[in-house]
C-alpha cells in the first residue's frame, strides 16, 4: 500500500480548526478518487502530560503507487490541497511512503 501522512501543526484556534476540518476539508479530501483508506488522529498529550508535536495526523491510503498518482493529479485532490490555506495557517507537512505490516 502507498500512503500519504499529513501532519498539521497546532492552530491558534483548535475549535475552529476542528470544525472546519470536519465540515469542509475532510469531505473535500474524501471525494478524491482511488483513496482506499482515510483516517485521522486528533493528537492528545502523552502519558506524562507532554504536548504532542502535532495537532492532527491524517493518513490517506492507496492500493498501489499508480492509484496514488492518479489521485494526486485529480481535480478533487487539487481542491483539497487548495483548501489548506483556509484553515491550516500554522503549517502542514506531507510525507509519502509505503506501508508494511510488522505484527
């Protein structure tokens, strides 16, 4: 499987970020063709109470590299990318990779 992990920095207004992400951005990203999985992790403090390095981690998955590349070139995925400045002003990082089952 191929995967895109999107790391969102901590926003100034977490409540507004969460509302926008759930109501606008996630539905845009979910419309992208060929995505076989889409999960989000709303990061929480560690067991010692330490602040997490990110506010949200989103993971999109594809069955193959070809499927992923097809999605990345789609108008739907471009619309999701163009939407990032509307709510992710604190910054975002994208990491592409392949997945492997360890256990």
